[in-house]
């Protein structure tokens, strides 16, 4: 069943763009398609074209990691990846060039301390992130 059909929308560099609509109308699906998070859903297929600077980001030759570095996504609600708590925090750092494991872990711990979660999760960093409450 198609989630979206016939969507065409220019988004201009440097401008604020809002996507507004009723619950369940496809806003998140649309936004997820812009950085190919839809690739992570095994049953999802995407047809058509999504152009970024004239290049179709749905082309299988596109470097998806490089695309996601350019097209970020901020979720309204917490949306962890199906990874451990540790990997949810360190994976993006590694993908953005932080190669040293100790540095990644230090940054992850610092972030958890800043949001008041370090004490709660320090002994279960390898547990699934989905085990966390909202």
C-alpha cells in the first residue's frame, strides 16, 4: 500500500521548510525518504526520484553515509536505532570520522552525563536502546 503518492516539493537551501499535516498522513515517511532511512525498513520500496543538487539520491550508487551527513533528521520523539545504547551514541561519531574508541566513549559518557542518564545506564551500555524509556 503506497504511503505517499505524487509528492513534488522544492526545498531551498538556507530556508526554513515546514511539513505540516494530520497524524498518519506520511510526514515522517516523506522526511525519512530524504536521507534514505527507508532503506532500513526491509519491506519498504521507494519509487520515483528524489533530487538533491540535481542528483537522484535513490540511485543505488549514492554513498548513503555521505548523504546522511548532508541530510540530517531530528525526531520529535526519541527514536533509537535497533542497536545497543553504546552503539546508538558511538556509531554517529565513528561515521563522522571519530576513529579513536576511547574518544568516542568519552563523548558518549559526557553526553549521557549532560542529560542526566549516565548513572541510570552506565552498567548496561550494551543493552538494547529500545529498553530505554522515552
